[in-house]
C-alpha cells in the first residue's frame, strides 16, 4: 500500500506545466519525460509526504494512482511532494513525470476543429 497514493473520489487530477529551475532538474534522464505539477486537496497531507519520503529513502518509486477522463486507471511516478495548509484545508503538491503520449491527451490545445 505504501507504493502509491490513490485518488479515491473526485475528478481526475489537473496537470500543470512547470518552469521552476529546481523542478526541471528532476527530469534529467536518458528518456524524454515532462515534469508536471498537480495539486490535490487532502485530509492528511503531511502523512502522504512522509509516505513518499519513506519510499524514496528505500530507493523505491511511489506512484500517483487515479482514473483518467475516460475512467481508466493510470499511475504515474511521483518525483517530489509538499503539503501546505490553506484556508480551504490541506493541499498536496505533487511533481510527477509524464511521458510525451500521456501529455498529448492532457494538454491538447490544437485548433484543428475550430472554424
């Protein structure tokens, strides 16, 4: 159970492009990946961040597990995590790694069907 963080209810996560220098450094690898950020409301943000740290200390990956827009299950590796307290409750910030085909469906802003 420690190897993933699961979104149980609600819409699929929204993935935001990033341009932070430190976060772009998470992308260093021989394959082409994109690091993106997602923000999730949670009741136990510090515990979820601690779960990530335990897995990373053991040199093990941890994944964000969710259902996409079509209802299919997906999982993506979490590269960094931070929890923050806001007026609306706790927010979990997750920097994750997406492959190019994953991004085409998420960030498709083409105008080929517009008049």
